[in-house]
C-alpha cells in the first residue's frame, strides 16, 4: 500500500533535530554568548528551547533581549559556533539510508532550515550529506530570511517548483506552521526536539517516529 506522501516531490528537510542531533553545539554556543555578555546562565531545559527556532526569536523571547542585545548575542553565538559548536553534532541513525533510498527513487530533496545557510552547508559537507540535496536554503547572516515560510518559499523558487506536491519535514512547530503558511504538506518527526502534542497542534499532516517510519510515508 502506498505511503500517504508517496507522490510528494520535492521533499524539504529541516536540519537541526531532523537530520542531525545538533543540540549540544547549539546549547554550548548559547552558553558562550550569555557568558560573553555577562548574562545569567540558563539550565539545560531552558537551553533546549533554542534548538530549532530562529536565533533572533529565541534570544528575544527566551532572554528578553532588545534588538541591540539580540545583535550582540547572535554575534557572540556565531563566534563559538563557527569554530566549535557546529561540529558538536551527529547524524541521526537511519538518516543516510533514508536519504539514499529517496534519491534512488528519483525524488528531489532540499534542506530548508532556519540556521544560517553558510553553517548548514558546512555541516552537511562535514557529514557527507550534501550530495543528497539539490539545494540547501537557510537564513542570511544579516538577519534576512529567518521565518520558516520565507525559507520554504525560497527553496521552491530555487527548485522552480510549485507548492502543490511539496512536503516539509521537521521536528518543531515552526517547521509545521511555516508549511501551513506556504500551503505545502508537512510531516512532523518525533526523534528530534518537538513532541506529538507540539507538532499535532501546529497542524502536521502526519507524524513519523523513526526514519524508517518516515520512509514508509514517503514511498510505496
């Protein structure tokens, strides 16, 4: 029996919490930024909230920073992330096999992440995953294109594809809400940083507990 999204193409993947377990590096980078600014430390549960959403939103919403403080925090975060944080990371089990199977089936794959595009490309190169993707789309270092809806729209523009037939795969509510805003399908994955309640309330069309489960949704 065909999977629910067996005809979906292109397939857009989030990066953090979907392809890679990036939490350690993100949390370390936030700790570094806050220490550099002389701000109180956050505990691990508080730091986990930074994994997925745009940095601008996270420093504003979780730390109460004004725009000037957000800019300082992001600069400090990237200072650590560029040299160390991005490599405090690992590929989830089953992801290389999932991507390879989808490519062999002739599917068009792309990355659509809130992470700065330059870092996303570097991470995918580091883990030898770049070959699977037709394009890699992220935010700009100058603060442009941070909303997930903007990133999805840019990915479709680069691929020259319509919204019809597209599916976005991610682990947090902003991935799903971005898909809903653009009008594409969405699958929430449960091996990352969002849970069933978060993803379902955001409007996910389906949920996958493991990469093999996700492959089942995407293939015959």
